[in-house]
C-alpha cells in the first residue's frame, strides 16, 4: 500500500470502529424501550455483536501500527451528532433506525471498502454483515403497522429524516478527511462514478423502506 | 431431579438470566461515563460478555421446558429496584458497583449453585466467572485513589450502601420464591449453616473492599 492508501485505510477502519461503538450504545439504549423481555434480550444480543466487530477493527488498527482511540477521535463529533439528531422516541423508531439507518451506512462503507486492497476489504465486508437485526426489525415493524396502519405515515417521515441526517453527517466526515475523499474520487473514477454510487445507495434505501411497508 | 428441585433450578436460572440482562444494561450505561474511548470500549466488551452468559442460561431454561421471559418476570421488580436504588453518578462509582456489587451477588449465587445437581451447577459457576471487569475496575479505582486520596472515603460509603441494598433485595427475592428458600435451607442444613454462608460472603466482600483500597 502507498502511504496515502494506508492513511485512508486507517481512517476508514477508525470511523467504522467508532461507528460500531456507537451502534452498541444505541442498541443498548433501544433495548430498554423494548415492550417485552424477549425483545430486550434480542436487541442486547445485537449490541453485543457490534462490539465483536469493533474489536476486530481495533485489532487490525493495532496491526497497522495505529492507536485505535486516536484514530477514532476525529470521527466522534460527526457520529455523535448523527445519533443526537436522530434519537428514537419509541421502540419502533429505534427499530426503523437500526434497519434503515444502519443499512444506509453499511452500503456506503461497503462501496468504499470495494476500493481497498485485501485483507481490509474482506474485514470490512465481514464486520458490516448484518447481525440479525434486519430480520428482527422488519418483523416487528411490519407487525406493528399491520396492527395499527396509521403508524406508517409517521414512521415513513422518520425514515426520510434519517436519510437527511445521514447524508449531512457523511459529508462532514469526508470533508474532514482528505485521504478518504481522494480514495472515493479515485475509486469511482469521476463525478459520474460518484453519481452512480449515490444511485445504488438510494435504490437500496428505497427497497428497505418498502420492505418495512413504508413509503420511501 | 424432584419437582421441587426442578422448580428451584428454574427459579435460580431465571433470576440469573435476568441479572445478566440488567448487568448488560448497567455496564452499557456506565460505558457512556467513561473518560476515554478505551475505557468505553472496555466496558462495552464486558457488557457483551454478560449477554453471552444470559444466552446460555436462556438456552438451558428452554431445554428444561421453561419459557425464559416468563421465568425472569417474577424477578424484574427486585433487580430493577436494586439498580434504581444504586445508580452510579460517576465513572468510579460505576466501577465500584461492578466490582463490589457483582462480586457479592456472584458469591451468593455460587453458594446456592453448590446445592444443585449437574449440569446446572457447572453452568452457573461458568456464567458467574469474571468477565475481566474485576481487574479493570481494581486498576482504575486504585489509580484514581492514588491520584486523589480524598476519594476513598466517599467510595467506601458507596460500597457500604451497595451491600445494604443488595441484602434487602436478595431477601425480597427469596421471600417471593418458596422453592428457592427451601433449597437454601435444605442445602445449608440449618440456621447455623445459613450463618456460616453469610459469614463467607461477608469475608469475601471485606476482601474486595480492601483490594480496592477502601475501608470495608
């Protein structure tokens, strides 16, 4: 790897490591909103899986000679900002956020991982693999909407708000890290390539909203 | 196993399964008080280990034909009461609670597990094994006291309050579950036996307070 590439890889691993730590936090917090003990245990289990991912990323950072806490630090503001701006008020909002928000973020990180050499590409794809919360969230949200159809409108609005916040925060992340921005530009080839990347992410998002029974 | 024994085992597995779920919750909450990202990741990791324990207990309950959520339900009030009554206000109070409070609870459950047949005795001893938070808490608390010796008095008071709350809540748990009470009485033999059990638990507690550098 060139020096620039190494720096971009370290940045990407760092933002992901912190993302997993905040995912843990958020799922642990949402677990407390669960209407049943089974739901609470299910969310706690997903939170635990995120920590397993965090640890793998942190170990790889150490291997690359980086200090995980130092590498994560530049990203705490943007990611904390996203979570503070999208704090779920209900169990269902938490589930929509876990499915739609995490799905969107995972798609974005997966696209960037595609530009990286091994072993980091595979590591990132593995830690982004769903920890089971997708199926769980879809089942719970669909059941809730079936029981009370008026919920759909409010949750669809919530889904749109998540996208808006996610876009503005990811722009903040990229703007702060030159190497990441260069990696994305080099990987996509040009602005048309970036446009196609955004199209793919948008299409996957629309699909997820439909899966939940929500208007995208 | 006799029917009474099975019921006592199910009760004990149930209270433990819920205790692990609340331990997860609490460690996840304390993680947010961490002064560093490394400390936050360390506590999140311990929380994740508790969920692994919870899952093993829940699986065993299913094997015994019990429904985990139903078996945990009778214990939520007492355990939630303990945690609401002892909510740490600082990172250090959280660590003392994790070490002293969990140590006390583990000793108590271990004593009862000794009266059970296999495989439940071993299962309980395994899930009660320390998940690494003991060493971590001891190191952090001792370092904090070394840096600021006046902390010791306040933290010692906090440790005593934890014991008081733990005793009153465990009495509430036993009073509510006849089979558990009978199991303890049969296991210890008589009131002298119970007295010796309490002595052992108290001695271990005193030892833990000293390890932290606190007056018991």
